[in-house]
C-alpha cells in the first residue's frame, strides 16, 4: 500500500512517531481490542447471568482476530461505515450457535470506544515511560550544570545571570508537573463504554443487570467503570489529547531554546553529533538542529489535535452526527506525535554538547551590563532606589554608546566609589556573584522525586 502521510511514510514515519506507538494504534491492534471487548462482554454477562456460561466459554474459545478475513473486513467496513458489525458477523460465524450471544445489548460505539480506551491505556503507558526517561536525562543535566553561569535572556536580550542548570530545571519542572497530570488522567479518563443504543442499557431490562454488566466488563478489561454512559460526553478523550498537546508544548519550548542556543551567534549548545545528521545538500559546514526542529514541529501539530478534539466535543443529543469520526483520525496521530517528540528530546539530552566557555564569553558581550541590577540594588540603601537606578542607567548608556565596560564606568564615578569601593564594584560586576536563588531552586527540582519519596 502506498504511503501518503508522514505517519505511514517509510521516509518520515520515525520522525513523527515511534514503532512502538504505531503498533499500539495499528489496524491490527484496533481489531484485536474489538475482539477482546466482545469476548470480555460475553464473560461479564455470563457472570451476571445475562448470557449462558457455556456460550460465553465457546465465544472465548472461538473468537480470535487472526481468523478474520481481512479483505472481507475491509470491504464490509467501507460499506457499513464502521468495523464492529463486520467483525461481529465474522466472529458469530466462527462461534456457531454461541454467536447468537455475541454483542448482547451493546452498540457499535460501545465497542469502538472501549477498544480506543484500551489503545489509549497502552499508549499512555508508553508515554509515561518515555516521559520518565526524558525527565531523568534532564535531572542529570540540571545537576551537572547547577553552577554553570550563563546569560538569562528576556525578549532575546541579556537580562541577568543564571545557571544553565537553572534553565534545564525550569524545563524539567514543567515535565514533572505533567507526570502528575498523566497519572491523574490515567486514573480518571480510561473508562469502559457500555450503554446500548441510546446509552440507557434498556436492552438488558429494568433491573440492575445493565450496570452490573458494565462494572464486570470494566473489571475484565482493567478500565474504570463510569457513573453513566459517555457516548456524547467526550471530556475524557479531550483531556487525554489535551494533555498530550500540553506535554508536547513543554517539549517544544525545550526544542526552541536548544535550537536558538545552537545558532552560530550563540554557539552555547550543540545537538549530539552523528555523521551526516543535519547536513545540508549545498553547505558542507551545516549541522542543523534537526531533533530540536522536530520538537517545535510536533508541538505545533499537537496544538491542532487538541483544537480538533475540543471542536468534536460539541455533539448532538445522544449520538453525534460526525464529530465522533474526527476522533478516529486525531487520537492516534496525537499519540504518535508525542511519542516522536519525547524520543527526539531524549536523544538530544543524552548527548547534548554544552560549551561552558562560550556561555561565559557570551556573558561578557555587553561589558558587564548583565549585572547592572546587582550594582543598583547595592547602591540603593545608601542613595535610595531611584537615584541608584538613574546613576546606573546613565553608566549603562555610556557603555552602550561608547563601548568599554560597566565596572570601569562605575569606578570613574566618585559617588559610586564612595558608596561601594573599588573592590566591591569588581565583585558586583562578576556575574557568578548575582545568581539569587537559582541554584537553590535548581536543587529543589533536581531533588524533587527523592523529597516526595518517589
């Protein structure tokens, strides 16, 4: 079959997904989970007494997805519009008389939603593992560079000195919070679906059998038993995809920072070197930050997946006419995109080249102006904050206009020398002396798991 998207392209698929995640959301996996759901439903109904136990046993023994005619299934699905009826038809043929008890009281969306939830459960397990792997890399990197002084930048301008470890710890802190969100989402949103034609389970009678079957089915499949049918209440899947997009956004921020710091003018970072990676067809000197670019691209694509899911929430009455189909395309692609993003980010962080000398050299580009606030705050007790600000502002302006450095300008001002002294001026103009709580906060993030007993 000819590939037509980046998700199935032999050229691009491992740049926009991973083999493991593709397997989770493959057609084979989806069909397997539909068959698994039908078998589990019969078993659950047998325990409640809705279906004869011997019939459930025959169903369990006979229903194997490998025995389905794939070409017939493809053809019938295209005709029907959904795969469940074609699958149930073939399974019933395999089961003989017991086939009459397949799909008892269920509707197509029950089975498809449950199959998707089983896929999501597997996908979120892969995401959690990949996220933990990336967090471990960032934790190690932040600890290693807790004292590596670099320029903090706001609006792309030098602001104040920070450490590179602090910058990495900021990245990490967002992913740590996402890990907590991920655990909550896995507990809250992975729900079984079983409601029948309009969600009321009317086909199972007026007694408690319907909700008992749903509870048994949830237990059989390891999913949460919801309080009510969620055919048109899609907040669970929306939250899952929204979280995937949010994680992708945080990783995209990392990609943006790394790509900028890899630029020739900064030169503070470099992605891991592999011969030929990031090469240009015309410029032999190029080593483009390919992985970082993919982090940015997947973040942008994931945003649109979240937007599409939000749009698909608006559904009519008890069964939607169209929005449900949006999810069929969006959910697998969202998982694939984030799996790629996390894998690419981990590749970068495990071999990231940090040029500490270039960081220190870049700090000196403005002649010490990066510590202007330090001097102002030191002068403020003696001169008052406003006078101190105006005095340092004038000194900074002269450095910008005439060149030179801030320490020299300050030592030429009698009032500054009288207030601070020459040695104190030199100390204040050392960026390493004006890091505030950057290192303490970095340690707090790095030590977070140990502190919380994880």
